């Protein structure tokens, strides 16, 4: 085990895969100088401009070129800079990359990775702060990942690059500097496998990305009041680990889903509905969700803070769930 930041882990994943497979390459704006967050730092010096490819400012062009390159046998890693900017390339991703394998009977594969930084970050305002994982989970043919730790950023990005289907890899901007233990050697986190990062008997809390860390803080707080929360980091939004979530809720009888994305039509609704359908007779309290309000994220810090899902709100929801069940 060594220690890396969330950002350094991503650099290592791409560097290792580019060394392992000459068909892996990266394409996007400003990645030759390291990328807007430094997540490509040093890679063009090692692999040259033919494999770390700078482009004009045209997301549709970048994505379209990558889809074509994937169809002829390479493995592109596509940098969109912000998830918000990727909406300029939605047709190429949703109507071409996601559907090709099905529409042509498996004759073609589109093994590309789309890196989309998500989440709130330093008053970045409405067009640079969104978390849109539910959009992509809705599209058949796409895999969607959202790592919360350096080890998972390394392992999930590695798995994404090796996957033969298009993967939307969503890295939270607020986690770039987070440091943590990272395994040495070849580290792959299987797609579709959640992680129980804190066991508990009273409430199941399902979350992903940056809210994993807020949820752990909340779980520690309510533990001092006698409520034990089981925290599950989903890690992969699609396919999501239904079995692990259902097994946990079957034991606790209570579910809270927490995510930074807007609550309305967020992916938490899919998890809540599945649990309600499968376990309705075993629930001890109504399923609850916490998510962002359906408002544009403000530039103003005080207004931005209104959007945030703070540990205190998570702790209160956990405590209320446990108390309602015991009443």
C-alpha cells in the first residue's frame, strides 16, 4: 500500500493502462498541459502528443472522433473538463456510442471512457457544478461510475478503460486533493460491485461520490446516540449492486439514500423504488432520500451552501428513521 491523492490515483490509472496497452490514448482540451485540474500532468511528456491529444474547443468533435476511433479498435479516454460541458456532446455519446453494439448485433464495440468531473467546487456556479449521473444511468448501453476514494478512482478508472462498453466515469471535483491508501500493483475494482464501508444494524445508508464522506461523519455522530448506520458506497451507478443494497435493507428494515445531485428524478429515486417494490413487507419505516434542491447552483457561497447536503442533515435523517421505526 502507498498513499495517493484522488487526482494522483487517476493519473496512475491512465499511465499504467497506456503502458500496458498501446491502443489506450486520451483526447480533450488542454490535456497536453495537464488538464484543467492537473489530472493529466506529465502524461504528454511520457507518451507524446499522438497519445495525449489536444483538441479545439468542440465537445461534439472530441466525442465524435473518439467514438469513431473506438469503433476501429482503439480505447480512447475522453476528457470533458466538466460534466456540464459534456452536454454539448450528448448526441454522439447517447445516440451513437451507447447504441452501436445493440443496433449492429454486436458487430461493433465502443470501448471508450468519458471522464466528467461533477459536483460543487469553489463557487463554480450553475454551469460548472452539476451532478448528472441519473441522466446517464437512464441510457441503455452506458456504464456509469462515481468513485469516492483514491483507491476506487484508480480501480474503477482501470476497470473502465478495460471495459468493452462506453463508460461515463464521474470524478468529484471536491475530492481531487483527498489522500488515501492505494494498493500497489494491478488494482481493478469490478464494475457493479458496491462496498459496505461501515457496518450497522439500524439504518442502511446508500450513497456515492463526495457524499460518502459526509455520510460517514453523520454515521459517527448518530452512533454516539446509539444508532448504528450501515453505509454503502455504491461506486457504480449503473449497473448498481441491487443484491448488496437489498440484503442490507432486509436486515435493517430502513433505507436512506443520499446524493449531491438534485433530489427530483435523481438516481436515489430508482434505489428507493426498487427497495419499496422488493421489500415493502419488511420495511420498518418509510424510505427516505436526501438530495439537492431543484435549483441552479449559485455562485454566492452562502447560497451555494443552501444546496449542500451537510453531515448534520444526514445525521438528523438517520436518527429520525431509527426513532420512527422504534415508535
